[in-house]
C-alpha cells in the first residue's frame, strides 16, 4: 500500500523567501503526482500535475520536481507571499487511478 | 466550466442519526471519488466509481456507509447511523476516464457528529 510522507509538517517564513516542500512515497509505480493546496474550510485546489515520465513542471512561481525511482517530489515556491499561506498536499496517483495523500505541510507566510 | 458541486456544505447531527451528501461531478467525467478527511490528516479514499460501477470500496465502512451513482452522473454518500469519529469533511472529486488524468475536487461537505 502506498505511504506518503510530507516534511516539514509546518513551516513559517517571512514574505519574499523561497521555500521547498518535500514529499516522499513508498511505491514508485505511479502514473503521476499532483500537488494540491487547501485553504481552511475549503476543498482541494490542484496546483501542478507531473506525469511519471516528467522530471519537472512549472506554473508561475511554483515548480514541482519528481524523482520517481527514489520516490520523491519537491514543491518549490519562489518569492513567497502571504496569500500562499495554506496547507500543501502531495498525492501520487496509482495504477488503480486513485490518489494517496500525505498529511500535508501547513505553510504560513508572514508579512 | 463548472466545477464539482457538493451539498450540503455543513451539517451537524447527533450520533446515531443519519446524513446524506450529494455530489455533481464535472460534466463528462466518468470517474467519481468520495474521500474522507479527518482534521489534521490527508484525505482518504472511501469509494471510487467508474460511470455507475464501483471500482474500489475497500476502505468504505460498509456497516454504516453507503454510496451510489445512479445513471453514472450524480452521487450520494450516506452514513447511518453516524458515530462521533465520522466527524470529518467529505470530499467529492471527479476525473475524465483513463489513467493519469487530473482529479478535480469539490469544496467538501463538513460533518460534525455530536
């Protein structure tokens, strides 16, 4: 069964800093990996999807990398803003076409 | 394009009562999921439908939870009788048919059992 770990569990940074969120998973037989954002009291917003054949995916200030063989992904956020404060979840997609989630990283960006 | 719609957004019930949640997926999406997210944890898959057939319900507590997707579009998730530990947000999601497609989530239905 897929196990997903996200480190750190919580992170607090001053505005403008670049930061990295880490995700590791135990089963490398995945189709892709999605990074989501969750605001308090809200559902999940898909940020980036990396196919298993890709190494990186970028959207604006976000860059996600995937090392499938070692079971790792990172989400890089450049020039962080207070509006980036949220919980970030990574989720690899398995052959059964469903997502396994970690417990997330709770990010606070201090103005 | 309309997103995944869920209702009700919030529900408070007493233990042993029943509750039902409704989900309307993105138009044309064949795959529909129900996830349970307990506070402080990541979402956990309860059930996955492909059209109106069940693909995976291995983590659905079938003694109290049931779900259906009649006509392969809307879906309902029912809990009867509810327990305190069922307090969670219930997230519905959908995706196009086929592996590897982006999965889109609704805003969730927040359940508190008292």
